[in-house]
C-alpha cells in the first residue's frame, strides 16, 4: 500500500495545488488508500494559521480516458468552509489533468 499511497498522494497534491493556487498553498497531505481518507493542511491567503481539511471518503474514477477525484464527507477547521465544502465540493468530480492521469494508470 505504501507505493500506491505515495503515488496517489503525489497526484492528489498536484491536482489540489492547481485548484487552490490563486488563494493558498497546500502544506501537508496524508492519504490512506486502504481507508480512503485524506488529511490536508492548507495555508489560505489572509489567514494567520493553516486550515485543516479531512476527507472522510474519496474515490478515483475513470470515465473514458479521463480520471476524476470525488471527495466525500469533508470537514475543516473553519465552520464557513464546512458549509462551502458541503455545497460546492462534496461529491463533485474534479478532473485530474491528463499528464497526471498517466501516473494513475499504473495503480488504478
């Protein structure tokens, strides 16, 4: 599992950094592929301390030649972000760029 977790961690970290680069930077990412959980620490612009994000369940799916990340059961250390996550992120397909998807083909 260690190799799979490190590959998935690399891909997910790259995808999420691309998505949040306008308003912050990911500091840490811990992924457990066996339990399908992700713990993230993010420093958002204007914040004094990092935001903690827990994904209680995730899924990597393939549709045609494209891969997607679907995050479920998202909780954070900020109540207002919890509300946004529930309304705009949970169960949404986040496309994994094709150059990173090539890496996923090894393990998915």
